[in-house]
């Protein structure tokens, strides 16, 4: 991954985090690492914890950013989420996987939040 690609991904994560916070979410973790895997954002709203994968694009040449979360990525996120739950989870919390697509075009950001985008992958 090039430095420019990494920086663009970080920009997408900042935009997504800001959007979630404005929507009433509290960001608990950014880039939670579990071995070589990571979860872009861990967010909380009341007793609901969302493990959020952020996909950022600068155009729609490669399709909708939300569609880029394939089955393999879902499996990785599931494993990382289980590690987060083991370390930080509390009784009474519910968990889900969300995807936030960020499309940056002409210095404007368009955000698409998909709550419950997928369930635990095996």
C-alpha cells in the first residue's frame, strides 16, 4: 500500500468517524489491531457496539465503496471483533458490523452508512 493510499484511507476514516459522532455515536477505538488484522472504527450508541469497516474512494470507477467488503474481509473482521469483545466487552452489550462508504469527489465527501451490513462470518 502506498503512502498516498494509506493517507487517503485515514482521511476516509476521519470523515466516517466525524459523521458517526454527529449521528450520536461515540468512537471507542480507531484502527483496533488484532495481529495483522484491524477494525477501522469501534463505535458505541447506547448499549450497541458497531465494528465499522470504512471504505473510501475518490471516484466510482471501482463501484460503490460499500460493496468492497467481501467474504474474506468479513471473516477477518469477525475474528478481530471477537478479540475486541474478549478484551473490552461487557454484559448487556449488543454487537453488529457496519460498513461506511466514503466517496470523495470535487473536495466534497459523500457518506453512506450501512448498519448491520453483515453478520458474524465463519
